[in-house]
């Protein structure tokens, strides 16, 4: 069985992982990576949307054995199972694009006793990165791309209450997880400097997805107005996917490790983490990053 699974990719065939790959930006990323020639393994919670996306990915590149991995990534046990399944399915990984996430202003706790937003938006990404780095490091040019609100939130992490047991509802519930992504990107980029793995972080901007429809805890007026604002201001998931796909697949993206891209030409500076213990991720790491436009051919300068 193992030989059969590993044979899903031909010799020299690029392989990419996409989380949140059954809807929104993640689905668009999976399709574009497949059109670019990658064998795509994508993760999602809905079996129905997974089957639909798998059909679309196979239509985009029918000569490759693409794979849907069903999982609830708000659970670390499920996340670890995905990592195990991926290493069973392939002995090569060229790119991992982490798109799975949630917008919520109210804390919730999973059956594992962890705050759901923190797990889905950060801990899952950390665990997958930790487990998959050996494969990425063996690739000719490994790429790890985090899709999040890069550089958009200040330091809101409370290292004495990472699970927000004593915290209040509000935007900080989501913001602290996005800041944790900033720290993860900068710390990994620093540790992997000089290797063949590039770690980047992408802020896609306002995108026409179901993020507000699925959001939890938003005021009723915000939930009502969000679809109209999206129609006026949002870009399509296909447009938003171009930058993470470029960073994950294009040979010209070599040397972008540590960069954050956003839909503006301004510079973004990730803040230092305050109040963390010595050696906490990102502490004392003022990393200035560059931004590029979300374009068909993104420019990272």
C-alpha cells in the first residue's frame, strides 16, 4: 500500500499541501497550483466540498493523482493525523500553503481544552510546519506560505493566558492569533536562513469569501453590511490566490524568506513580542519585511 501511495507522484513531480483547500482562497490556491503542474494534497473539513474540489483539481490537471485529506484542523490530534497521512502519501513536499483559519470575536474551547481560534489560526500551523519541515528541507526549493493578516495587528498575546480563559470577547480574540502568525513567520524564517526553505506570510486583503458569513460573535450590523462592502471593495479568491501561489511555486520567489506581502506598496514591520518568556517565538526579533502588490506577476521588493 505504501509503494502505491508514494507512486502517486511521478519522479521529479512537485508536490504541494494546501490547508483550507475546499473553499475561498485555499480552493483557488489548490486549483492554481494544480494548473501550474503540482500534485496537490489539500485539507478541508467538509467531505462534500472536498469531493467537489477534488473533481475541479483533477479537471485542472487530470494526469496527476491529487488527494483530498478530510480533517478538522481545530483539533491537534486531527492535525497530527494529517501530517502522518501526508508522509504516507508522499515522500516529497515542495510547498505548504496554510490557508485554514477562522474569524471570531468570542473565545471557544475544543474537546482538547484549547481555545479554538488559537488552535485553528496558529497552533495547527505550528504543528504542521514542525512535522513537515524535514520534507520541505529535502525539496530543491521548499516553500512555506502562511496566509493571514500579516502585520495588521499589534502585540496582543498574553503569555500567561494563551488560551484566553481570563480574556474578554472582542477583536483581540482573533487579533492575537494573527500576531502569533507574524511571530511564527519571522522566527521560522530566521531559523531557516541559509537553507533551501523559504518562509513567507501573505495578507490577501479584503476577499470575496464566506469569512464574514461564517464569523462568530460579530455585531449584527457588521454581519449585515459585510456582504455589501465585499461587493464594493473585495477582490476575488482567484486574484487573492496569485501571491501565495507565486511564493509557493515560482522559481523567481527564491530569496523571499522572511517577507510579508500585502495589497499595498507600504513597508510592514512585525512588532516584538512583549511579556513573553526568554526564548519565546519572535522575542527580540524586529524583522522589517517588504510588501508587494497582489498582481498576476507579484513584485517583491
